[in-house]
C-alpha cells in the first residue's frame, strides 16, 4: 500500500491483512515515492520518484527488491505508461524529453529492468484528468501481434508487428471496396490506416475490435491513403490476422462477437434512434439485417451473456432523452439448426506480411468454421490447432540494452550497434567482486520466442570476473526534501550509490557540526542517518566512499535558520526625481543566514534580488511609486510594502527634539510615524500651511532627529513656486525659532521641536527650483544696478527725483521686500509676485528706521537699464534661500 509519511511524502509499505498495524508494516522501498505512482501488474510492481526535476522509475519482479529501470541513458523520460506485462515481459511507452504528442515504445528483459527500443514516435492523446491514450493495441487471440499509429512530421500511419515489435510493416490495402470497385490504392504511396481509439463508453467497442477466442479476426475503422484521416471511419475486416483486408461499411459501427466470432453483430454508431442491426456468420463476407425492436431507440450499448460461446445479446438504450432505459434481448440460437462437427471446420496458417510462417519461433495453424457451414461452434470449440517449432533466424533476436538498430522497419539487413554512451565490455553496475558476468553481443532473444537451433546471435559470449569497482554516482538526499531546517528540527540523510562496489567500501560521514563517523555497507542497507542541529548556521555535510579501486564524494549544504519573525521596509517617503534613495529592509532576527531579498519597484513584475538588506535605486518618473520587498529565509517568507512620493521640487528642513525624547524612543516604525504625524499637525496648525503639503519623517536610531519635507501644492502654477515656497519656509522657521511647536510626553515632559543647528537655511530639492532662483537673482541684481546708476547720474534724468539718505556713513544696502515685522499669516495668505507691467514699486522697509535706498522707476526706464545690464555683463551677488550674500 501507499501511505503518506509525516514529512508529506509517500512511502510503499506492506503488511499481512490478518495482522496489519504500525508494528507489522514493512517498508519495501527505502525512499519516498510520488503520489499515486504505485502500480501492481502481474509479476511486477512499479513506482516512481522525482527529485531535482528528474524522475526515476523502479520495478520489483516477483516481489523482490526494487531496482531502477534502465532506459537509454539520455532518454530523460517525462512520462512512462505501462502497456503490457504478460508473458514475463514489460512493454512501456516513454515520452522522452524532446517529445510532446508522441511516445517511444520499449521492451524489457524478463525482470523488467533493461529496456530496448522497439518503435519511435507512437501517437498519444491527452485526455481529461491528465489521462494519456497511446495509439498502440495488442491484437487478442494471437500472441506477439500489435497495431500502432506512428506520427512523424504530423503524418499518422498504422503499422503492424507479428514478433512483439521486432519488425513493423504497413497494412496492405484491399484491391476493391465494398461495392466491388477498384480502390486504386497501391503501396508505397497508399496503405490502410486504422483509428486505435478506446471507446469512452465501456458498453460499446472501440474503433478496433479483437477477441481471444476469435484469433485472426480484426475489425476496425479507418481509411485508405497516405495517412490516417480523423474524420474518415470506414469499416474494414480481416480474418487472417492482418494479411488481407476487406471494406464492409462506409461508416463506423459498434461491433460484438458471439459464438467465438461465429456471429458478428454491428450497429451503426450514430446519434439518431435505430431499430435495425446487422449481422454476419461468414466473417463479414455477407451481412443480414434484423429489426430488433418495433420502436426506434437511442442505442447506449451492447452486451452479451457470459461465455464466449453465447449467441444471446442485449441492446440497451432509451426512446427519448427523458425516458428510462429500454433493454432488448436478441437471441440468435434459433437461426442455427445444429452444432458444428469436425467436417464444418477448416485450418489456416498464421503468416506475416512477407509470407513467413515461422513467427515467434514456431509455425501455428488455427481452425475456423467453413463459410458454407451453418452451425453453432459451442462451448467445446478451440481455435488453436497445431504448432511446430522452427529453427532460429536473425528475426528471432532483437537489440540488447544499450544497442539500437540502424533501420527499425527493415527486417533482415539491419544490425544492432552500441550507443555512444554504452560500453559493452564494462561490467554491470551491480557487479559484485568475486562473481562472474557476461558481456553482451548486442542481441537478445525475443521473449516468448520458442525457436531452437539455427542462428544464435548470443553465442560466443565472454565470461568475465567482476573486478573491484570504484564507487561512482554517490548521492546524499534528504528524506524531508528540504535543505533548510529550524534549529533543533530532525533531519534524515539517505546515502545512495549508483555504481561501484558496496561490500568493500567504507563511507566517511561528516555532518559539519563535529559529528563524524565511518560506515560499512551504508548504501546497500539503505540505513538513514538521523541528526539535528542545535544552532543556526550553514553546515557542510559530506560523505566520502572509498575502496582500493578509487573513491567518490558527495556534498550538501544545510541551512539552519530560525524563521523570520518580522520585516519592515524603511524608505524616505518623499524623494526627488532621479535622486538616489536607499531602500532598507529591517528583519528579525537581525542576522539570519542567507536571507534573499526580492524587490519590486512600481508595477514591474520582474523583481531585483539581493543578499544585502538594502537597495539603492532612483525613480525616473514623478508620482506615487509602490515599493515592495520580500525576505525569504529557509521555508519562511515575509513581505512589506511602502509608497514613495516622487517630486520634481520640495524643501527639506532638518529638525531636532529635546534630549529627553531619546529615553522614550523604542526605535520602531510605528512610534516614528506617530511622532512625525504630530509634528506635521502642529506645524500646519501654527502656520496655516495645508497639512497635505507637509511631511515629517523621523529617522531611525538615536539621537532622535527628523526631516521636514515641504511639498509644493498640487494646484499651484509652476511660475509661482519659488516665492510661495520661500514664504512657507519663512513661516515654518519663525514658528520653530519662536519655540511654538511642542507636544506632551509621558512622565510630565514637554518635547520641544526646533531647527537643527545646520538648518539656518532650507535645502531645496529638484531641478525646477533652480530656474526660479536665477530669476529672483536676476531681478535683485537689476534693481541694485539701477539704484547705483540713478544715484550716480540723477541729474541726467529730468522729471525724476531720487532721494538718498545716508546715516552714520554706512554703505548703501538693499533691504528685503518682505516686512518681517508683519504678521506671519499675512505672509502666507498674501500673493506678492513680481509683475512685468509694474509701473512703479517701492523697495525697502515701509516702517523701519534703518538705513536704506528708496527707488522710483517706470517700466520703460527699467527696460533701458536691463539692456545696460546685459551689455556690461555685470556680475551679481549669489542668492541663497531668502538671503543675499
């Protein structure tokens, strides 16, 4: 039976039905098996295992130990289907690595271990629930005869073999059709091809019908031509096992054999109701009709009473789709006046398409009822008549394992050649020191072939003594099928050796944590090595197999990790376009071994992989970009995701807090987010700046610090950005410098938020703000130069008075156009912008008492001074933030 073990795998065990319990169960296969792969058929038990995307197939012959099935080395099977297991031989269809809708047919030795190819590219069809149908059919009644559909370059043709796949031939077409007209179908351009489908309904025949007690009688649906045509289903029949064929119907019929094939019943395969059936008593030479019911019925199936000799059948169906089943019994016994005698039979000899009578090492003759006899064969009828053993010829041998024929469809001229990967002189993998083995000549006798004497392609076999073979193909597998485990968790190592001596080999095992041991017969007994690791880390597990002839080593690395408990993505929520930003993943435990990080940026489905817990990247587009990180460590995986706001322009003001806030800083993301929200809310309330344009980001670690991001309003025109941002920055600085931003902390403390020492000026982020800084710089330089010209040459400008007042003999200086003594609210709400059509403007302190220069100039003169400034290439002082230097 197949049971599931605690690790989730499946194991094959046996026990006696009378006393089956956990204590009496016996493990028949040391490793785990694939689910539902256990198959018991005749003397064979099959199972499969899959590891590292490689599937291996095992067989047990007569309940002995399991042995890996030996297919050609580079078959690399994707699937394997059991076709037949009778006569001490296994037929399998194997889908190799390069095939999609075809399989290759293989034949085994008596133990089912070594396989040789018989036919390539047999057509297959995928059915619902992953079932696969292979287009190969064993002809019942005559051993060794098979039909198969081969698909090459999209062309499907039907082949027949009489010697278990050793030789294959096309089906000979009939000369005339059912109406007596010439078919004009001549080989090699035209043959008969048959559909080899099984019926979905178990109560009707498939497209080809044969029976054990009717040897040589084959009836099937197909067509004549160069290939099989799916929609053509003409009915053909042969009574000499495929040598000659006749067409009997133009459409497909369901077939039923009665009285050992003495009566053939046919009912048309159709979706309309019927009341007529056809039958033949002369092997399809002539057909009669019979009304089996007075009311037409939709036929659902045909059944015969038990026994091959019966002449009683039942047709069941329904009159309408809503009615119950209708069963109609048809009895052909009254049609036959008597039972057959020996004079009513004649013999026929089995031959292949070349006319050879010696098939499978013997001449076989069968008897059948004469066409002119009208009698019942009855229960005592036997079809086999005589058999005579033949001398062996080349066709009685096929290629041994590791050999292939040069032309599979040719009979006599083809020879067997060793495949490039196979060395006929090399000892077998299971060769034991002191025993003898026989090297292959490339041929072996077809199983069930009974020929004697004559040609012996297996003669002159050389006997060799098994040498001591060095171990090869050493493997370490994990029963739990996971290389990553938790500390203290059990792990089971299984050591296997594909080739080489096992009785005289020592195995040195090192589990990487100080445990070392030497084993004998480790791979022969299949004894697992159980262990557990207490501490996290990477452990190198090695097994070295060594004998006098050589050594081999296998290594596997085991990751012992505590599962991830927490993951947090740390990222600055506001960044500038094309500005480098650091994405950091904080995980707990902090230093797990070999954690892999997967980073998804935006809607990109292809992640970036790192072994470090951070990633430096840039965002080329503005907007809200979602960043997601997954941390994978062993069998655990966690994910966190954050949204990053990308802007062209914004200001950053560094902030600091009173030191006692550090005492209550747990340094967790939630706490930092809450502190940031309260600071943002207080600043927005104090300055009347919209809260959505402010974002306070508290930095990880100590001492507690933060950055205030001042964003541009979403609906503000681009040309107004600089002046408005400067006003908001001034208002924020004034609120912070006035110590107006504070919040209450546990323990009776109030936390004061101020500008950091290096934050006398804000940092402007983004490329767009540079343009407006240049514009303001240009205007200030223009005004300064204009004042200088007016002061020096005031007598040359009639109609204009310029007043200059000097106090304490100080240098002239330009005062800020903003009155800092005015209320902060008026600064934010007022829209003071430089207008190109300004007729006159007063610069200076309207109410201050400090020195200054008062200028009055119209727009026309402003343009004149602009030209003068441009031509003289005057240099102006650098403007930074809201101050002049």
